[in-house]
C-alpha cells in the first residue's frame, strides 16, 4: 500500500496589512487548525493551498 503525503501552505494578511506565507508545510488537519488560530488573532484573507513536496 502506498501512502501519498499531501502538503499544505497558508497565505494570509497580518494585522498590519502585510501579506504573509507560511515557511513550513502542514498536513491538512494542522493547516486548518493554523488557519483558525490566524483568524482568531485578527489576520484576514487566510487561505490554505496544496503544494508539492519540497515546494516553497
């Protein structure tokens, strides 16, 4: 059985208006959790996007 790892990154606008991108890759559950925490901290335009392994 083959397991395929799918990685996700987050993009958001911080509270100062600066656009940010996560420096690490997350699994789907962790990415969704991080998205909720960013939104709770007042960040906007938080998006989760799928990336290829090793993609920055």
